[in-house]
DNA sequence: AATTTCATGTAATTCGTTACATGATTCC
DNA sequence: GGAATCATGTAACGAATTACATGAAATT
C-alpha cells in the first residue's frame, strides 16, 4: 500500500524521503500522512528489491559549495563525499524499470480494493496508469460495495432504531448520506469514463447496460436521485483567492 | 478502542462474542467490522482485567432441553455442564462495576479523538454517557480539526493543481466537499447541544461565542454556507418501508 | 549563538488481520 | 445424515505507530 504510493509519486518526480512524506500527506492519506518510522523502512525495502535507487546528485543540481581554490585530487575527494547525499544530506530516490513493473502489479492487484477506502482512493489517484477496462472495473466494484453496504446499514438502522440513541442515529444517518453522495460521485466518474471509452470496432455486441443508475438497486425509496449529468470529469479550477 | 466499543455495547445489554461482532459491524466500524481474531482476545483481556464476566445462564432463559424424565442427581449433572455456556456453547458476557469504570476512563480519554475518524465516531456513539461539557468539547475539537485539515487540503490543491491529474483532482474535490458537509453536520450537533445546555446560574459571564459558523474561519470564499438551522438533533424516523 | 526546520534512521510496541483448528446446533 | 450457520478460540503474521537517537543547514 505504502509502496504503491511511493512508487506512484516517484514515477512523476524524483524525491527524497522528507518531501515524499509531505506529498503523501497532501494527496492520499486522509489523516496526517505516514510517519517516518514506516516511510524510511519502506524506502529501504524498495531499494533492496531494486525498485528504487538513490539518484546521484539529486533533482536540483545542488551546487556543491566549492571553497575557492583547491586543486586536483583534493577537489575530487571533497566532491565524492556528498555524491549519494544531495546538499543537505538528502537521499533523492528515483524509480527503476523494476519499480515501474512493481507499480503496475501493485496497482492492478484488486485484493480488497473496493472495501478499503484508503486502497481505493490511492488507486483512483493513479487511475490514469490503468487501462480503461480496469479503471471502469475499479469504479464499479467500489460502487457495488458502497451500494451493498448502504443496504446493510439501512436495514440495520431500521431494525435497531428503537435501541439507538439520538447521537448514534445522527451518526448513522450522516454516514448514509455520505455514502449516497459517494455513490453519486462514482456515477459521475463512471459516466465520464464511458463517455470517453474507445469506440469498439466490434459493433453493438458488447453494450453492457447503459450505465447510470438503476433506481431498483436502491431497494429503498426516498433517495435524492440525481442521475449524474454526463459531464466528463470536473474541469473547474478552484478560485485563485490567495495572494501572489 | 475495541475495548471501549465492547464495554459500551455490554452496558446496554449482555451479549456473547458472536452477537457482539454483529453489533460492532452494524453500528460502529465502517468496513466489515472486527474479526474474531481480535474480538475474542479482547474479551479475554477484559475478563482478565475484571471488566466483564461470563453471565450464568445468559440473557434469554435458554430453556435447557430436559429430556423427559430423569430424576435428581442426573438432572443436576446435566444442568451443571452448560452453566457457563448458554444453550449453544455461548459465553454470554456482562459488564462489571470495574468495567463501567474502565468504560468511563476510555471514553473520557481524548487522546487522538479529533484526528481519528473511527475514534471520534465511536465516542459520539456513546456521547450520551458523557457530561455536556465533554460532549461539546468532543464535537468542537473534531470540528476544529476538520476545519484545519480542510484549510491544508485547499492550500495543497491550489498549489499543486497543475501537477494533479483529473482523477486526483476529483478525489480531492470530493473529499473537500465531504469534509465541508461533515463540518456542517457537526455544527448542527453543536447547536443542538447548546440549545439543551443546562442554564448556568452564573449569568452571561461564560458565554463562549454564539457558536454556529464564522465564515471568516473558512479563509476561503465559495463555500455552500448553510448556517445550520438550530433544529435539536434529528427527529425524523426513517420510512418504515419493510414488513412487520 | 541559539533555535527551528530539514533530514534520516532504528527499536519497541500497538493493533489488528488471516489462516488454522474445533465443535455444537439447526435446517433441509 | 449432510450442509449451513453459529460459536469459540489460537498462532502466525502484517502494517503502521510512537519513541528514541542523531545530526546538518537555515533562520533569527
């Protein structure tokens, strides 16, 4: 899991551990991100497996502070020391071909993809590296899981209503609303995905139901249906509100 | 964490492990619930600590199948065997005074309450056992955390927008919307809490700002404000759609 | 000069899972 | 009588955390 995230980030850009941790916290992991105690060992494992390696010199050419004039061998010696270490003791990592391969494997592995929120989010963040088929599958499995869970929760709430206190009720109701919105969101993503699907030369043989929303599946009424306008992903930029 | 959930459930009703697992899955834990591999050891620990104990006979009087006529000592022997085991080999657990005390301690311990979703949800589910003060604190700390996280994420999204692909953008935007709705939900709960607060005889000395929503705190515009109608918790019952 | 931030790592511990092993009871 | 479900438990393992330990570079 962590490995997948690391490899995915290193695919875009060479980074050192500290920076990696920041990116991880910003983009994927919901709370706080990972700790150094798991990040560095993970990097070591990946390095041992030949999936990543330390880049000589690092991303930014770190301008080794040459102290004026010192000739020949001494200069070479001075320069050799921080070779694997960047300006500040940093170890900048890059992904290797083996790493790319490992990334593909980890990304494709759908073990517990739909039932684990973190795993799903992570894979969605790298969905551009998946073929259309797999991408759709990822979204639809997640949707199916949420739908099933919603059904179970609704059932449980209805059965235990009397037993539950106001706080638990509110918690469960809010949870269900969130799940409903998640499903609608997935519907939009799925619609967008189908819209840009590669037109199969096979003809209309492989039409797999016209996607968006079968109200029957909800096994319950009173849902804010919202049949997902086939607006291909989101294109809105956030308002540039801040300074500079 | 698990201990707290177990104790809380046993406070309401005596239960055996298997049933406990079901309740746990229904009410608290978002995905699938806990496994037996963690539940039973937890029960053992609690029993060893004197926080729970096996109930003689179990909750439902399990009608030991008396096989017609068998007199005196033999009947006593037959009856003695399942004494600690309920009809089916069940071990029905009940909470002890020590357990009640432990429950209070675990519930009050606010270590990582606001930053851990599971911990927060669990405590909210047992919020009725907290004094008003602590309940408000729980809600407000969670709210503050979400607000801060929202700020961080917004900032990160704005900074890295160019670098992010459509899927990651959608993921982050949806995540932010969810967080905004969570905050609004908390606002409603907090408002409800204040509405039913015990009127302090101290006078208007301890008025701690009129609660609901300071748009300034959002440090950003374009938020669907929704200033939370002071409707005391939720009173709507779900449509009784099913049978019986 | 002192403090903060950057940067990397190790060791012990926590919390949970999966897989395995067992057996009773109910339903068909 | 055989399968499904109920019911309890153990052992091996996994993934991550916290706490500890260290030190260089930038900032004040």
